[in-house]
């Protein structure tokens, strides 16, 4: 072959599919837009509707007001609960403040809530695998606080104690790393051989599919750019999965202008994906940024077909302004 100087490898982008919005996020964002159309602003939203800066800023411009606590919502208003779900106490607080509520909890999170309630009724100890302080974990734990113990990763297993090792079940946050969760489950099973698994996997289809796509491209990519916000659990996991799959480098950015030129040093293949709460316009911005720097060739890495959609919250089919006014006017609060 001789020692001819090798031509520099062609620059290319591997674009993950699926990426971006999952059905639960799509439903939640449309629910806020529809509520604003139907009822006018303000529509109060408890916590960020989804964990994405751009989405929150866009909805604020349209008249949504994001609050941390139900107590911040004026009596007689409409409040929407985010896709991450809330504890039963939050529904009670809303009723006390005479608020009309729209529940935009993702149906896959609702499924985990129902599992928690059922297993608590049967007096199981429930080991909830998830990240401490995450809104989804707070909501699920609130369904059965006396029965649920949080397990935050494999290293947390040593501290777990249960009342009866023969009556113990695991559930999980829907946006975790599949591999890390199974590692945690393995450690729990070693400690509690009688551990029961949920009837179906709690990690949502979208989280799994996005991780599979990143694994496929991570092995070939010198650099992986994940579009997503720092407080988005599933986006942060995609960075970890990319590095675990063999990518030399991986970064999380909200917008294209956060990419640093230095990341491209010695890079010929860039993988691009986005978390489940990220609108496609932000990914297009990243592809444009890369294209201006010679990365014009885009190949799709397809891991799965997604056709799941969820119907909008049923509350959007009623006149909530009238209900809120009626609640406020009724001194008995019924």
C-alpha cells in the first residue's frame, strides 16, 4: 500500500431517529396551546410543562405563567399540571384554592402512579428507581409515601431496607438510562431474591428508542451533540449513553450557539440527537451550524418507528373558566 498521505476523512453528521418530541411531551405542549386558545391567558402551569428552556419561553410569550407551587395561582384560575405528574396532595391543594385543573401528566407516568397505588394497597414495599428531587419521582412517591423507598442508582442499593423481603416490587422513573436501571435492578435482585418486577417496563418507549439510536451512532461518532436542557433527565442520559457506546466526546446544548468550535478539533463524524422534550427547530439550528463548518453530509441512523399518539387531556373538552367561577362563587366549596 505504501505510505501515501491519507486524505482527511470526509466530514459527516449522523442524525438519530427517533429524536425529539415523544407523544407525552407533544400532548402536554399542545394542551397548553389549546388551553390558551380556548380560555385565553393567563393559564397557570405548575412547574415547567416539559423540561426545555425554549418550549417554556415560547409558551410564556403566548400567555402561560409558570409557577413552582399551587399556592402561587390566584383563586378561581385555571392551572395545568406538567407532563411529569403530581402527587395527590397537589390535586387537594388545587381543590382548596378553587382552581380548575388540566392534568397534562404523560399517560406513561400515570401508568407508574397507578402501579404504585395498586402495590401499596397490597401492602408491598415499593423500591422506586429514580433521581432524587426529580418532579416525576416526587409525584410518584406522593401516591404512596409510606410504601415507597427511592433507589438512586446501583450504589444506593446497599442502603435499602424493607419490611418483608418476600413482598417487594420495583418501579422506575420513565426517563432513566435503560442499562443503568437494569444494573440497579440486578443489584436489588441479588439483595432481595423475591423482588417482583412491574407488569410492564416503566422506562418509556421514547426514552429507550432514543438511547438505542444513540448507541448505534455513538460507536462511530467522534463527537455527539445532544440538544436538550440541563434539567431534562432523558437528555442528560443521552450524553452518558453516547460516551458509554464509544463516542470520544459528547455534550448537551440548548441552542446551536452553545457549541464550541474547539469540540470539532480532529473530528470527522458528529452524531446529533435531541431529548424527548426538544422541538425539531433546535436540531435544525445545530445542523445548520455544523453545515457552515463543512459538515454537510447528513446520514439518518434509524433505530425505531414511532407512531404512538395520546389524546389531549379530557378537561380541554369542558368549559373550565365557568367551572372555576362557579367554584369561587360557591361558599361551601363543593
